[in-house]
């Protein structure tokens, strides 16, 4: 979460509740907002936390739009970003981010004015950097929200792409400004700290910005353990510059690459990301040559975290670029069209990346105790954040392995090395499955040896850990279906993949999907088979709280639960329609479960209050109308599935399944007034 901006001498008066809002000045309003915000942080998530954050926002807004009140504007924008990312549904989140963008603009203007009047030594330049960095982060979130919900937020998709690209360009400009200021200050600091007898080690200004250092830096180095130095009075450190470049790389990855419409635009986005990483590598090399200055001058753990962020960004970008190229090179077309030189080159890149990722995952799984040993060496207060980072990193590795496995499967139909690509595809899918199982053990608090990474207990209510478990089991279900693809039976080792093992994988997919639902209290969708009107009403009453309570991570949590519901439906469909030859099949049972799931989806989408005619966005039905209705929209689900699995030749979505998701499922789950002839 972005840091708060408080005046050096805040009001000493007792902080009042936000009603009535009769603050004497900006300091008092900001102080009151900070106090209420503390309560939101303690509540962490849910409607209670949202209420506190909105009360804090009300405090900040009393002065946010007044002249010369950048602190209030900054804090108001910051809380709007928190609400948008962790509490609001897409439409409201977009509106909040747009307002945050405006308020950050006011804060930036005020901060620059103060810096110009008071000089760099006043510390106001730190505030300028802070505001600009957070403004860029807000713009990136806005771009990502528009990208993920273009159909909902922006009717014309061409205009949507242009708008997101413009937002990304604006954010990149702010990040370049931040990087320029950081580079200028750090170059001056490095010169000041080098030994007088040693020649100066220049840091190249890769952004081609001015290196004028006539304004002295506003911080002094302070001693730290092991002769390292940190800057206690400034946000500018070597690690912070790397973090800025990492943010720029992430911006191009999430807001430019998804909107590439041809191979040339994909390559352009890739080149921009490569250039950013090259700049970062130049800084790291220059600081290493100066006696490991970068690590020594960065706050504890920040240097390693910044390097890790850059490496993970590079890993993610490699796979994302390959996937974008694969989609654009015609993977949805007949295999005969996949033999172009560009497609062959992409297949070779997929093979290279896939081999490296498979090797890395297997090395990690071979020594599972390494992470526990590393965690054991940390202070107890550091272990939670350590496991949080590791779970995120391992999840990213598993997701990338699955993406590469899908690409390799599709390329295997036309490449001359098809059998080798197919074998590597299956190995990667298997490695991803093994890694997900390891992750589930880290989050399993019911196991005597597991639960190391669990933040909260094993209850099935919505909390960060239960949502992570839900996401992992849903992913395991999807990987199991991928591994059951009939093409893998052509491998030379029938003992590994045959009709019997494919049957087991389909069965596992259903088991994992059920486990995913159980993690978040949605197991009722599997036990209640009745579909008449009275049972629907009962379900509405049973799920009344689920339909109105704000979950942890906001809309992202609803998407995770929707993923589990749809994974369960897909597993049932495969067991009903695509059983391998000789496998036992109970189509009536699977059909009944699909029908029950369709009713559950319709119940969650329609919401409890809509039936009573409520239209107020602030009612309990708000979560259903802007959350479940979007996440479980049949078109949204199909579009995502088609993109991931590459529907058509070489993909894992058969024509029969495509017809089911395009026609039968929408009819079974749509609401009154929607297309689909409910």
C-alpha cells in the first residue's frame, strides 16, 4: 500500500469521528483521516474495512480539492486506489481510479510548487517523487481494469485499446520523470561517497535526461550494520530506482502487450520491456563496480527484492510475448497454416523456455525443505511476508509452465519436431501439477506438517488463505484436463499416458474442482440437486451474506470463486461427453450436476435484492450485480477459455465443447432480460 503523507507537525487535538466534518485546517483533516484509516487496516478486508476507508476518504476530501492542499489530495487519491483494488467492483473501481488520477494530479502540482519555493533540501522533492510514482501505479491499475473489462466499461473496443495505450503512455512519462530524478540524485551521491583517490565510476543516464547536480541532495548516509548505508530521510535509494524501472516494465507488460494487434506491435512492446531491463542491468553493473554500492546504500532486504522483481518480470514477459505471438500467428487456424518461419521460430522459443522452466521446477521440487530452512532462519515477524512472497513466486512459475505447455501442445501439430514438443508439453504440465500440489501443502492448515504459508486458519469462510487454496485447486483441475488431452496418447511411452490414465486425470479434475469450491464455502452447489423455484429461493437465503459481503481482494476474489465454479462445470462436461474409450461413465449423474451448477451460477448472478426490485448501488445486491454477474457471465467465461486453450485445431477445446459453452450454458445460466432465451 502506498505510504501516507502526513505533515511534520500534525494537529495535536483529539481525532474526531468523521461526523461532523468541521476541521480547522488541512492538517487536522489529514490527521483525522489517518486515524480512521488505521481502523480499516486493522479490519483488513470486508464491509467493515471498506466503511472505515470510505470514512477516511471523507475526511481527506474536505480539503482535497482546495487550493494548496496537496497532502489531503494525495491521501484521498491513495485511499481511492486502495478501495478500487481491494473492495470495489469493476465499474465503481474504474470511477474511483479516474478520480484518484485527478486528485494525484492536484497533489503533484502542489508538490512541485512547494519544491520550487522551498528548494530540494526541504524534502519536498521526495513528495514529488512519491506522488508521481503513485499516480503511475493508479494509471496502470486503471489501464488493467479497462483491459480486463473492455466490453463492460468501453463499448468500442478499438477506442478502448487506444485509450488504454494513452493511459500507459501517460504513466510511463511519470515513471521516466521519477527515474530521471532518482538517477540524478544517486549519481551525485555515488560521486560523493567514492574514495578521493579512486576514479569516479559514472552511472550512465540511460533515459538521456540531464545529469545536472547543481541542486544538492537532501539526505545524508547513516551507518547501518555491516558497514552498509541507508538513507533515512529520502525515498531515493538504488533499490528505489530499480523498483521504478520494474514498475515501468510491468506497465508495458500489462497495458501495452495485451493490446498488440499484430506481430510488429508485439515485438515493439517486447523491445520496450527489454530496453527497461537493460537499463536496470547497467545500473546494477555500475554499482557493483563501485564496491557493491547499490546493495549497501539500499534499505534492508529492498535490494534483493528489487532484483527479484526484475527477474520475475522478465520471466513473465518472455512467456507473455510468446503467447501473444502464438495467438497472432494463427494457432486458432488449421495446422496447415502454422508452418510459417515466424511460427517455427516461436515454436523453437517455446521449446527453449519450456526446457528451462521444467528443469527449474524439478530442481525446486527435489529440495522442498530449502524454503522451510530459509524461513526458519528468519525472525518470526518476517516469516509471514517471506511465505507470502514465495507462494506468489511459485504460483507464477506454475502458471507460466501451464501456458508454455499449451503453446507446445499446439505447436506440436505442425513443427517437424512435433513429438519432442509434445513430450515437453506433457512434462511441463506435469511439473505445474506437482508445483500446485506443493503449494497446496504449504497452505493446508489441516495437515500436521503443512500450513506454513497460511495467513489465516483453515475455516471455509472467505479469507486470503482460503482464496489462495481455492485458486490452486481450481488450477489443478484445469491442468488435469490439459494432461488428459488425447494427443498425449501418441507419446512413445503408453505406460505414462493411455486411456486409463486419461480417465484418472478427468476424475482428478472433478475432485480438485470440488476441493476448490469447498475452500470458500460453495460446496452447497454440489449437494443441492433440486432446481425448482422454491429451492432457488432457499439458496438465495442461504447465500444472502455471500451476495452482499465484500470479500478479501474485492472483485479478484469473486473471479477466483467463479473460476472454481466454472472449473467444476468443465470437469463434469468432460466426464459426461469426452470419456476415453473403455472408461466407466455415468452421464445422467454428470448432467444432473451440471444442471445444479447452472442453477447456482444463476442464483449468484441474480442476487438477493434484485428479486425485490432494489436498484441502489449501495444495497447488498451491489456485489451480485457488479461482481458475480460479470465474473460468471457466459461470454466472459468462454472468451477467457478460448484464449487460454486456443479453441480450434491443436487446442484443448473440442468443437462439441465450444458449442456447449456458446449455446447450452448461456441458456442455462442467463437472467431475465439477457440474450439467451432463459
